[in-house]
C-alpha cells in the first residue's frame, strides 16, 4: 500500500496574514468609497448641481466598480494572481490617480491648501477624512499584497 502526503491546494491553504490584511483593507476602501458617494450625492442634492440622470448614472457606475472590487478582492484572497494584478493596477494605480488628480490639479493651478481648508464645511471635512482613509487603505493593501509571504502565497509555495 502506498501513501502520499497530500499537498495543500490553493483552495485549502489559508491565506497568510498579509493577504488577509490586504483583503480587509480592500473592503475598507470600498466602504470609504461608498461613504464618499453618499456624501457627494448629498452635496449635489443640497446644491442642486446634479440632475437625476447624472446622479443615477454615477451611482450605477460606482455600484459596478464597488461590486467588482469586492469580487476581485475575494479571488485575490483565494490566491488568484490575476486578481492581485488587477487590484494593484486597476485600483492601486488608476483608482488612486482618479482620487488625487483633482486636488493636485487645484494646487498646481495655484490653489492654496490653507484657503481650501479654511473654506471647508463639515461635509468637506467628512469627505476629506474618508478620502484619506480610502487612499491609505488602497496603498497599504497594495503594499501588503507584495510582501514576501504574499508573494510566496501567490506563487503557490504554501
């Protein structure tokens, strides 16, 4: 009778702490993004700056992005290399750029951070705090996905 030791499969090997942490941070980023969406829609409703069609289409796009992010993060946690790459490039690079380009453009056009902060109301402060959490969660999640233990996990050396 022959016996062999079972090799762990990608579906049975637990993800390392770094990958689990990255997953939690992706969920945090999605939550922050959803909160920012609520604040932005609230601002548009208060200011009357967005039509129902604009708000509806914006919400539909965000719902699609948030859903895709959660589903891809689940696959990443399960060891899918493509999911790690998709999150790093799609949300880590492109998503972060979309969140920071407008404030950077404001500053590059001669805007003053001090003046902007002085004019900020409570909604602006809430949005800014959420955006800081959002960007921090994304950048930390990307870093965690490429730590040595994560790299070994995605290579299948579990």
